[in-house]
């Protein structure tokens, strides 16, 4: 049985787990709620900041690709002006 | 806020109809996972049409033939809150996602399929992933 697929008012990526690349140190992964003028709206997202403590980006991405990310940010808007790319996590 | 039980009943039935045990309480999950003999599949069901709409048919397809887990259990994310939390605790250091699927062998988690590897795929693809996991970890049915 197919369920709530009727979200025509939302962006095509609605409900899809995406990687949002930015022009800065931040790389976001989360479930895309929508893409609007203000930016990419993510739910249950996590972020990797280059240069901060924690695993290197490649290692963080590999773990995310295998198992997903912890929902450290329930709702976040990545500003459109900062976004340089949006890809499905499954395609990484 | 949990969904209406009436709304999700058909989504539960899709799995119960092929032999899944409904794990609606934390105690159900504890009892189910306490049996460490053989293999057990736990499906975290979900209302999400972006992924669950293909997850359930994929599971059904995968169970039609070939090796399969000895036991099948399911919790429903957003509905059976304590049971879902308990199941996710058993998944160890794997972030929560729904729908998702976990295969245990001898009480150890040996395979996991998170939500993002179900999204946008069709039932045949999901069934193929499950079938490969069953072939690797589960005994052939007599």
C-alpha cells in the first residue's frame, strides 16, 4: 500500500535524505522537507564542519552513507546563498 | 504525536499478513530479541510514503522464496513509541530512521538497511537487497 506520497506542493526532493554542500566549512545531511527561496529546509539533520573536532569529512560521509546521520538538528534551513550543491545521500 | 490507529492499520497488516509479529511494547521487543537462536528480521514500519510505500512490498517480495529469517518482528515508528525506541537501542550505534530493517543472527546485528537506501527505489530493488542479506545470513527453508 502506498501511503502519503501526495506532496505536490513540496519540492521534488521532499522526504529524501540529501547532502547539502555549502561554500563554507559546513556539509549538511538531512531529510529534505522542501527547497524554497530562503534555502534548503532539512529535518533530522546533522552537520560536519571542516576543521572542528570529530572524524574527517570522508569518514563522516562514509558512515552517513552506510547508516544515516543522528538527528542533532530537528529543523534547519541552509541559506540558499550558501548552497553549492544538493545530492541524494544514496547517490554518494 | 502518534498517528490514528485506524489510519495505520492497513500498513501494519501488510507485514502481519506475511508472518510478522507485531511488537507494540518494549516488553514485546525484549522478548523477541531475547531469543538469540537463528536469525530474526526487525522492520521499523512507517507511514512515510517516500520510502515505506516501497519498503513493505519489498519485504513481502523477499519473503516469497529462498532463504528467510527464522523470525519476523515489526515495530511502528511514530505509533509504538516505546517499542520503536527499544528496537533502535538494539541497533547499537546506528542513527534512527524509518522505515528501516535490521537482521540479527545469533543475537548480533549483521545487516541494516536505513531509510535513505530505500527512498526512491522500487519494491524489486528493496527485495533484492533483502534477498542478498538473507542468502548470506539465513538458512535455506526445508
